[in-house]
């Protein structure tokens, strides 16, 4: 783990340093044509144990990072409607989901087994390699102005499937009683996790049907909602109601063992836009954007950079092997899935590059694996470094790839 500083700065001072440095470097990188996120992560690396050693990870920063991820997912989902998701889920899309996950997952397992690790250790290594950071991917696409593009939507769809599958397998592994567990115990663990996922999907479907039914009585429900908002004396009541709606789904997914961003994403998509007025919906988006982009998200990416310590890196051979495995397998998986789904070569390559960022999701998996003593400190340090590298390189590669497709990229 990163070395502990000789003193711990007060949280407010830490936030000041992270936000100031993240905004300054983020602005600098935007001016030179790179996404702000690159500068924000580098700000954390500079302030963290790798260089100045002023900021180290803490439980308080973890809480703020979770809030930032939550709002970032809401911002992305507010731009996507259920109809758009349904259009994206064409039959060919399943190839993107399967290949985008299975190729890196199996490559990670194979690398672990060839390096002499145990099967459970290798499975966690496969998960760490195959996971796609949905929040990071969303931010990259937003910075590049490609979130609403066809390829951008396919990248988001692939990342969602990727994370759901990864978290599903993670739940199975965490429920599995170690190397000595029987096949019967493994089957029971798989069955319980699958039932949790089915229950959550069923809840989403029932909610979607209820909203569709409510939209048929639009005038009555909209009138009652307006009357209710007039009764409330607090400010930003609509924003609070939306947050409660999304938090409900995030809490349910978390309680079921599915990471909360999955519930937050789908809960936001299900917000009944036919009932919420256009002005109210716009105000909700502006409020979420102000809190997240102006404050929490830069701190989140800077804190992610501060979580890495160069001194913890020891096995450079293993680092090079895993780096090659991550980049080749994820890009190859996305490319093959894209081609089988009917995309042309350049768009398929862009898709493979887009699902390459590990970011926060990879850090979540590696922290869990370390806490469960399923990976050692050396591998933990390597995976953290690779998550940061893919987060830094992916936006640059994506920008170049979008340019090659002949479409403009705004920054």
C-alpha cells in the first residue's frame, strides 16, 4: 500500500489542494487539446506519495469519491433515455458485450495461470483486467464531446454490460468458500448471485412498466406533482425528489451485492421525463453538473491519482506482461465484438479503445482482492498503476481514433 505520510492534513485543506491543483492542471490540459481528466489525475499523482506526499488516501476521501462517482453517473444517464438504450440493444450488440468482456477476462486468467498463481487468484486477475470504468469512460466521452455519438453509445453499452458481468462474477468469487470449496458450494454461490441479478432486473422492468402506464395519465399526474412541489417550502425540491428516486435504486443494487453505480445509472434513466417538466428536468441537470463537474469530480480524479505510490512497484517484468495483456486483449475484444455487430473497422477499433480505461472500477476490484488476501501488495501496486495508465492513455487514443473516422472531436 502507499506509504503513510508523516502527518495527515485536515480534510478541508486536502480538498483545497486537490481541487485547486485539479482545476489548474485540468484547464491546462484542455488548452493543449487533451481532456481535463488527464490533468486532474496527474494533479493527484503530484500531490500523492509518488512525489510531494502531501495527500494520501483516507476514508473521508473515499466517501467523497463515491459521491463524485454517483453524480457523474447521474450526469451521463440524464443524457440517455430508455428508448435510446433499447435502440442500442440490437441483437448484434450482444457480440460487443461478450467479446469485450470474455477476451480480456480469459486473457487475465491465462496470464495468472502461466505465472503460477492459484485459480482463484487468476480469476481475480482476470476481473481486474477485464473491468471497464463506467464513470471514467463516461467522463472521457463527455470531454471529447462524443457521449451522444453512435460509437459513444456503443462504448457506454459495452461498459455497462462489462461492469454487470464483472460484478456478477465478483459476487460469485466472494461468496465462494476458498480453494477448498466443493462444486456444490460453487453452484449454490452462482445461483444466489444470479437470483439477485434477476431480482434487480425485474424491479427495473416493473418500474419501467409503471412509468409507461403513468404516462397515459400525464395531465393528472403532472398536475398532482406540481401541486406537491408548491406545498414544499424547501429549495430545489425537484432535485431532491430525483435524488431520492435514484438513491433508491442505487441502495437496492448495493444491498443486493451489485455495485451502486449500476443501480444509479438505470435509476436515472428511468426518471419519468414525460411527467417531469422540461424546465424542471433542465434545472436538475444543471444542479447535478454544477456540484459534480465544478467540485466533486475533479477531486475524485485527483484523489485517484494520489492513491498510487511509485515506491510500491517492484516487479517490472510482471508489469510489462500485464500491461501488454490489458491493452491487446481489451482492444482486440472490443474490435472483434464491434466487427461481429456490423461496425466498420475504424469504429470497431474506437470501441475497443473506449472500453480500455480501468479507473475506479479496477481500483474497487483490486482493493477487494487485497482485503480478502487474494492478491499480494506487489500485484496490487501494479494493477493500480495500470488502471491509472489506461485512464490517462485512453482519452488520447480515443481522440486520435475519432479523428481517423473523419468526425470532429470537440474539447
